C-alpha cells in the first residue's frame, strides 16, 4: 500500500495506525511522512493494524528514540543559553549534549573529534549534516566555519531547538525535516556532507538505504562514520562488521576513500 494509492478502507486503516502511533508522546514530534511510510509498509505486508502500530513504534524507537538518555528540556535549555555569557554558554551546551547518546559519546573530546573529522578539508562554503541529532551545535568546536551549515533529522522539536540554540551561540544552523531512508535531500550546493553514525540506522529501516543514500549524493566530500560501541556500551565486533559494510558503500559510490583518525568512531572521507 502506498500512501497515495489506496481504497477508502485501506486509507482509513492507514490513517488510524498513523494517528495511534502519533498519539504516543515519544513519537508525537517525529516527521509524520516517515510514520506514514512505515505504517503503509506494515499494512501492505498484511499486518493487522494493532500489530502494525506496535511494529512502527518499535522501529521508531530503534532508529531515533533509543538515542535519548532522558526527556529533553528544550525550553529550559534555550533560556539557559540565552542568559549565559559566551564561556558559560559552551559549558551549558556541552552539558546539553549528554541527552543525545550519540553526541554524548564525543562530548568529552570535541576539539580532537572535529579536527580528525575535517582533516584535509579546506574552507568549505556549505556543510550539510544528515540525521544530525545535536551534532550541529558542535559548531563552536569545529575547525572549519562555512558560510552555511544545514542539517536535517526526523525529530521536529529537536530541529527547532538546534535552529534556535545555534542562533544564540552565534554559529547558526538552518534545519529541515527529511526522511533519509526515502533518499537524499536537496544538497543545495553543499561541498561537504556529514553522515555521522547514520547509515546503520537507515539500514535498519530499509536494508541497503545507507548505501543508496551515499550513492545519490553529489557533494565533493562525504564524511561517513560508524559507532564503535553499541548503545549498551558493548563492542560486539562492531568495528569488523562496519568495516565490511562500509566497503560495499565505498565501492558503490565510485569515490576515493581516506580513513579518518577519530576518538571513539570509525570514520571515512569519500571524495570526488
Ligand atoms: C546514531 S544517531 C546520529 C546522530 C548524529 N549524526 C551524531 O552523530 O551525533 C542517528 C540519528 O538518525 C536520525 N534518524 C533516524 N532515522 C532517520 C531517517 N529515516 N531520516 C533522517 N534521520 C534519521 C535519528 O533521529 C538520530 O538523530
């Protein structure tokens, strides 16, 4: 079942599944188009609506919800950033990073991390940060300062927070919602695209979606990273698995590959 081509009864079933998923506080702020696509996939596979609701919620948790270490207090955090002086603002941001497990993992070594991430990249005019989480708020620690920094994710409230908080820090970020499992967004002239710890999440939603995303990008440089620890903090042979999975991504991209030296992550730059 696609979201546009349905009988009235299947449309009603789809709307009901989407409404039930969105009524849960954990998925209320997720891009509705992604919820609808996941729900349509379950229903067209013959899954009953009640079970479809459970499956879509489980998928959304695995791809996004699991990365939150608690409930973000965006309103309170904006006030704290607004009232802090520049030095205290950095400390406040570093504290806020701990809510998103992905950013929390690098929060103790931001300068070393970004210097490894952007090694060999000279003065980019525009960076596009895909499935960004809170990473764009790391701009004050980055060694490159583009004229434009664009970022997308599926959490509408987090994107709003990133846009407002980045404005307060003096390192503005333009945010927009986009489901990367459906394909790349408009790159809008970006010369560097970041896909940090993102491809495994996309492959969970749709096998092969990560490689297809990278193949579809046209920017001169694409930086791809993978986590070295699971969310539970275990190693489980992740590095060997992700190296294998990156090999396939790199082959499909037809780009030149350089491995990056990053604290805590496996990273590569793919360049044309
Ligand atoms: C492992 S976190 C990485 C976050 C960030 N790139 C970083 O390294 O800090 C994965 C991110 O992917 C986002 N995400 C999951 N599925 C997505 C999709 N289909 N399209 C866009 N973003 C997605 C999640 O909301 C989450 O922020």
